[in-house]
């Protein structure tokens, strides 16, 4: 059975990039919260958490732009 190749749009690539950024930042927060013994540990966690928030908001806007528009 022949299957058509999947075509990936630029918006899907951008969404994957945002997911990768979010994953990286969450791993930084978890690593620094659990394993780090640095004196500025809380500052690093806070800055990474702010970056997680920024990426998640950007992802929400991107997903909303990907939705199909309803015709009324």
C-alpha cells in the first residue's frame, strides 16, 4: 500500500521549535531545583521559570494562529 509523504508546514516546524525550547527550559528548572548546590540557585530557577512562561505564552499565540478560522 502506497502512502503519501507527509508535508510539514512552516508553522508546524515553528511549533516543534517552541516545544523543544520549552522542554529545555523545564529541564533547566528541574536540574537546578533538585541537583544544584550553587549559591544563586534560586535566581537561576526564577530566570528559567520566567523563560518557560514566555515560551508557553508564545506557543499559545502560535497555536491560536494555526487554528482554522470559522466562516460566519
